[in-house]
C-alpha cells in the first residue's frame, strides 16, 4: 500500500529526530540545531574533535624518557616518606609475613600428597614441599622438600622468584608425575619454564628430552605427555606491543 503525504512526512520527522538524538549522545560530536530534516542533516555533517594525550610517551614502557620519569617519581616519593625499611611498621609487617605461625596453604593435591609453597626468614625465596593429609593435620607436619629456590638460585647465580606450575594431567586415574615450573628473574613478568619430575624431584634437561622454555611472557599448558600448547616464545613478530603472545602453537617433545 502507498503512504499518504502526511504519513511520509511524519516518518521523515521521526527519523530525523532519532538521528539527532543518537548523535547528540556522543560528547565529541556537534549536531547543528538547525538540523530538522534529513536533507538538512546531509548538508551539515557532524565533526570529530581530536584529543591529544600529553603523557602518551609513557606508553613506551621500556623507553628512556619513561624510565627516567619513573626514577624521578620514585626519588620524590622516597624523599617524602623516607626509606620504608626504617619505619616501625616495616619490621612488624615483615615479621607477620615471615611468621612460622601462618597457615601453610595447600596449592595442589597430587597422588595423595599435599603441596605447599613456603617462604620465611630462613628461606626468603621459598621452598616447595609436600606431605600426607595425616601429617598435614599435625601441629608440626614433617614436610618433604621438593624444591629449594634459595639453593637453586645460589647454584644458578640468579635470584629466582617462584612463578607457579603447570601440571600434566592425563585424567583422574593416571598418576601425576610431571609439571612445568615457572621461574622469573627477580620477579619479572617474563619467566623461564622447566619440566620437573615429581618422583625424582629433579628438573628434566633438554638433553634428556625435557621441555625448557626461554625467558618470555609466555603462556603454555600440557596437551598430552609429549605435547605442549604454547604461545609467546617465537620472537617479536609473534608478540603484541605489550610483549604478550598473539599466536598459539603445539610443540612436540624432542623437536
């Protein structure tokens, strides 16, 4: 059916009003008040105001200017508040963090053993340890040492920081014996990763067929016993501007 002249005019008016409303909700777009019809709007297009960011150079997080700015702000903050380690609250908080009375939280339960990562004044970098449930219930459990990060760092000459583990999980009925352990230099976002045998409590070297990932902001997990699903160690072309992986690949053991 054909529209009457009045109905057509009313629809054009509603369309023009809706267009003006949508454009007016954008704060950077100017819609002329004279825009009362579609033909008039076509004759006077909205304009976009470009904004500049005076701190955009801070986006270059590794740039000299950005790092110099951070150093100057750190110096200003320390001059204002003083050296934190000299404050009474510093020693109190440190004693709480290093206390032997804190709860040894369980990170994993594997093959009936409860795993805990522990740090105190004796092991500042930390130890990974395990015990049975019956032992864990005791006031002073007899923990079995799995990995000593302080000793590892001393042997490697690197201040390793614990980054967690990725478990080879082949199903509920299959014994768990392999993990990938993340380690970072001084707490960096980038980590290295090494395959670890939970039975021998030793790293498996690449020469012996173990997985070893170089330092990178990588992401990975086991697909199966001989395959890692991995992103982030294939060079800058495979990374985002922030240094994180943009592709995902499979890595077969021994290749």
